[in-house]
């Protein structure tokens, strides 16, 4: 997966915006101001995604390219290495969807209704 493919997929989700709150490299993707993904255009390409705490441990034990979230809460975030590891495009998309859904479900009913 390339940065452009990753960026395009993240932005295809309903109500997603991005900004650079930390520096000029780390792009933060949000739903209604809540973060669900972080990445930067670096090599190897990596993305931090929110994840169910039990599922985080399972994923880390199964995939060499998935580790505890870099600079994030290790219980709720994973870092995926998307180049040169065992995390393919289908798995990456599945985990992006999972992260998006977790954050979307945590939004108030009013914010969910505004997003549609």
C-alpha cells in the first residue's frame, strides 16, 4: 500500500478530516474531532490505528508488521508497517474500518446524526 492509497482510503470514510497538529509531517485523521488514524509519508510507510484492547494483543501476536502504537496508548493503539512486512492491503483496510467504527461508535448520537 502506498501513501496515496492509504490517504485516499482514509479520506473515503464519511466525515473524515485531517490536520497536522504535531508537526508538518504527521497527518492526523479525525471523525468529528476524534482521532482514528495517524500517518506520515515515510519509508517504511506506517499508520497508527485505534483498536479493541483484546484484538490489539491478538494482532500483535499474529503479525510481525503490527506492534504497540508508537507514541500512543499501547492498550488501544497499534502501529502497522505497510511496506515490506506481512500486513497486506486487505488487512490494512479491515483495521482502518475497525478503527473508524470504534471512534464513530464513541460519538454522541447527535454527532453521528450530523455525519449521516
